[in-house]
C-alpha cells in the first residue's frame, strides 16, 4: 500500500485519477426505494385534499341554507360536489360554479322542452304551455348570463335581482299547466331543480353582498 505522502500533490509519485465509485446493485435498489418513498410522501397530501374540500362545500351549503331555508341542503351539496372544481375554490368561485350550473341546467331544459313538443301524447293546451315555458327559460338564460357578469364584477345587488327574475321562470312555467283543471305538468321535477339552483345563486350573492 502506498504511504500517505505518495498520495499528496507535489510528491514525486502523485498521479491524478478521477474519483470513481462503483455503485452496487444493492445500493441502486436502496436509492430507488428511498426515491419511491419520498415521492409517495410528497403526493400524500393530494389524496387527502379532496376530503378537506368536501368539508368546505358542506360549510358553504350550511351558510346558504341558513340564508334561505327553502334551499335543500343535500341538493346543494350534491350539486356542488358534482363539479371537480369545487374542491379547491373560494366562496366567490364556488358561487360562480353554481351560476354556470344553473345556466347549463336551463340550456338542457330548453332542449328537453323541444323534445316534448314533438311528442304526440300532449294535447294543444299542453303544447301551448310548453311553448310558454320554452320562452320563459330562453329569457332566463339571458338574464342569468347578465347576472353572472354582475357577480364576477362583485355587483351583488344587481346579480341578486337577476337571479330572482330568472327563478320566476320555473314558477310561471308550472302555473301555466295548473290553470286548466286536471292538467299535470310534465316539467315538475325540472322546474323544481331549476328553482333550487336559482336559490343557491341568490344565497351566494346575498352572503357575499353582506361581507
């Protein structure tokens, strides 16, 4: 074995050699395992985050129901949790999601009414009511879009007026069928769902208007 002095620069026998380390298969395996464990630990909070967000949706819905007891709590939770974006948003952003849901619902409802108008089971009176509902929901969509812009710009008072106006579409639609004795509305469930969504939008705007 060479003495310590021969390993020092300046000694006559010193030769520079790169420092190379041969990694054994066992070392490679341990490093890979450590990397895997570290990666799992870094990703672990992501798996638990949705449960925290679900709590925030529940808290938001409790606030909305306290503001308007006509709003159904479970309907609120189920509606908001159906959108993945609701997991990591503020109360304002949650309200915007709710409004877009309402607009989408009214748009789908228009398509459904078009289908019913093609159904030969409905008599002229029922189809007349369906046409009225179609017009009501067409107007409601325009009103909701304006209210959405007001909401984004924090003009909550104007947004509340828009939501209240749009909500009337479902009520007026139902009343049209009931004007004839014995007539049943084929849109009862759809009108109720739209009404509940509007209640959510209105409650969001009311809460944020008080902040």
